[in-house]
């Protein structure tokens, strides 16, 4: 068996096209232009590239983009003041503070300061609680992207055995909750799980988000399973350069799985697309209207 490759780049392009249509309807019928504010503190090169991509994607979808680039030595007090200002700005529907923050700033305090209604990263404790209790949460972007791809591939997931490898607040825990909401039987595993090959081997759905290169071996995968690889790991090559691999041993897993996401080109492109989706969702909820259908 050779797995179908789940093309996250193509899926994200279709999602962005749909979002662009929603934004056009919101402008035309409701005079609403969703606005996303992105805040970055410091000069981390990877974060700067990511923020530029977010800004570009936001504008391409027809939204307003508000970018705030702050110096590395910005105080926590000043950052919290900016967040408060954005919370009270009606033109801003979504707020994202790029992580990681400099060590002198308490990340939890900053996340908690963002209005839950504008928390398009879905990290606020209120959104986490709503997700856990089946409420109308804003869902973290990466797990949401994984769910959309799984729904597209599998349709009804009721009763399927799902294993999430990874227990972070950003991916692992919300992913498990989303799968529970789909009526899957869910196991959360991690790097210290005993008999991890056996746990993974019984799963119809494997979501790998542990952050260790190729920790999940191909021969662990149940034949026909759907594998979503969230990991992005840079590993050295013999020529001194590096390459990007996921948390799953891709080539071997593709010989057993029914479908699998590649790295790169799988989950990654979905994250920014889902950020735009969350911004539209937030704008509609703040206006008290339904999300438009395209």
C-alpha cells in the first residue's frame, strides 16, 4: 500500500479562497472589514518571516492588517498597554502576539490580557475552557487545520480510534479535544508513554505533535490509518546542510498508511489559513451575525 498524500498547501489555498469570498460578502452586505493585529517583540528571524507571511496573507484575503513591531527591550507593562489598546479598538477583530516572547516578559500574562473574543490564536484560558466543555471556542490554528484535513479525508469520524502524540497546550491537548468532539476514542500519548509503538499501532488516526524528528516509525502505523504530522524538525545532512523532517518516519509510514501529510507542505500551510478563518469568525461573532456562506 502507498498512502495518499494530503496536500496541505492545496487545501490551504482553497480555504483562503473561501475566506476571501466571505470577506467580500462581509464588506458588501455588512460594511465589515475584518482586521487582524499582529504584535512581534524582538528580532527573531523566523518570527519575522512568519509575521510577514501573515501580513501578506491577511491583505490578500481583503482584510485589514495591523502590524506592531516592538524592540527586544520592550517592557511587559508597555506590551500589556498595547494589548489593552488593541482590545478596545473596534477596527481590530483579532489579536495575535507572536511567541516566543523575550524572557523578561511573562507569556501567560500577555495571553491572558488578550480579550477572549479577539484571541484568534485560541490560547486564552477561556477559549481553552470553552473547547473542553463543548462551547463556541476560538480553536488554536494548527489543531483546527488538522481537523479540517481529517474531516475532508474521513468525513464522519465517529467511533474511530485516534492517538495524539504530544501534550502541549498549543497542539496536543486542543487536538485531542477536537477529536473527542468528533466522537473519536482518543488517547493522548507522548515521549514517555510506555509501549508507544503498540499505542500508535492500534490507531485509525495518528496526529504526531511531539517535536522529535521521526520519533514515530513507519512500521508502527496501522495499515490504512490516516497520519497527520505536525512536527517540523531541522536535521543535519552529510554535506553539512540541513533538511526538514516531521515527527513521523515519512517514507516507511507512507507504505502502510491510507493517507499522510508530508513535511513540509502538509500541516504548515494550514496554520496561517486557519488564522484568517479565526479572524473572520471573531469579526462575525463581535458583530452578532452568522458567518457568510460562499
